[in-house]
């Protein structure tokens, strides 16, 4: 009887354990099937924005709207991003916010999403003719125009070299990134006429793509300096990371600061602006972009009209936001807008530049 009683107790415990496990599995299954939207970000190397801004802003926007969501980063792997997308769709995602790492893989993700009845919003970068329902980004040719006019042209006029046939170098972003081509379209619309009429001169081997890699950018700019006898008068750097590579090269060669552009309004970029090494940076409010994209995704999920559509890019309905040029004169706007904290910029050797 005693043995039988023990067997009965053991059986009861086993049954309770199985029921509990089944309940937990059911809970996980319910949770797994409750995702409504996934944001797929590309990497952490090309820019700090994806970790510092996009992820928290998107997470908070969906949380505030009580929409179950995941924000994932591919860490520079097209295979990982595709796997993440498949996982999201398996969990029931109805909308994917896609900032692709690789355009071919991005198109494959879009096709798979559409086949499963989900919609895709191209976030920040458009896959040309990729089939997305919507594109949310900034006016990217305008970004390039700001770099050329406010960074290079204004800088050369300020230092007196504009009329002396200055030599210009261009460090472009990623050749597979449609945004990088749009930025280049913008700055070349200003610079190419100046090259043609002889006002400016393009440096020898001075127009190159960098894959958004600052290390590669540093190597390329070192080579540009060598090819041009250290005589480069201004540089288009497509983002703050590439601007930092140029600054490191200039300092290593014992050269002075020159008109130099950037983009993303990173803490380091703003510090270089305050110290006089970088002319300015293009600020594209990540908070505005994330909140706009989140609102669009929520509207699609709820079968409501998307607000703010103001154009088409390559046939895709688009919401195009306005970029802003940041310099020493207006950098405090970044603190006011919540993009940066003063403690991120005005620290260490850079504290003395802040007033």
C-alpha cells in the first residue's frame, strides 16, 4: 500500500508537471502568435543610429499604441535578416518595417511577406521596384544638396578658397544602398556644374564608394591624399562615421581642418563640429522618422488611411520628411529635440566648447 501510494503521488506530480508544461507551451504559442508588426534594422556598424535611436523610438511607439511588436537587428547579415523576417511572419506579423541590409534579400523578404498577406513599409531605404506598400524616409536628394551648399560651398567661401579652384573629394556611402545614390544625386547636382566650369576640381581618384565602412573610408582617403600630394581642399563625407575617418587621416598627416560634411548628427560628429574639424552634419530626426513609420504601420494593421503621404519615389507611395543642417550655431537644437543629451556631447576635451 505504501509503495502504491508513492506511485500514485508520483503519477499526480507527473500529471501536474505535464499540465503546467502544456500551459506554459500554450502561453508561449499565444505569445508567439501575437506579433502584429516587426521592424527589421540592418546593422550596428554603418551608423550608431540603429541602436541609439531607431530601436528605442520604434519600441516605445508600438508600446504606447498597445501593438505587439518586435524590433530586430540583422547585425550586417542578409541571411540573418531574412531569417528574422520569416520568424516574424510565422508569429503572425501583418506589417514589416524593413530597413534592408542587402537589396536582393530585401526584395525576397518583401515577396515572402506579400505571399503571406503581410504588408511591407520600406523604412529609411527604398528597394527600388521592390513592391513595398509604402516608403518612409527623408528627402534624400535634399540631404546631398545641404552637404554641398552648406558644407562645401559655404565652407570654401568662408575660408577664401572658393575662387582658387579648390580640389574636392567625395566619400560616398554604400554602392548597393539606394539612399547613398540619392545623397550623391543631391550633392552632385551642385558640384558637377562647378567641376565642368572649372570653379572646382575633382580630386584624382576622388570619387569613391566606401560601403559605409569608416575603416575602408580611412584607407581610401589616405590614398586620395597620396594621389593628390595632400592638396585636398574640401570633402563630401556621406555620414559622420566617414567624416571621422577623414579627420583621423588629416590629423595623422599633420594637416589642418577643411570644409567637411557629415550626416546623422551623432555625438562624435557634433563634437568634431564644435572642435572645428567638421563643418556640419545633416540631422534627420530619427524620432520623427520612427514615429511616422510606426503610425503608418499601425494604420495599415487597423485598415485605416495612412496619413502624411506627400509623394512617390520610383512609383512607391512615400512620406518624405525634411532634413536639417546642423552647425556650431544651432547644435543645441539637438538637445531640445531630444536627439542627443548635452552629457553625450559636452564631455571630456569637448566640454570647453559648450556654452
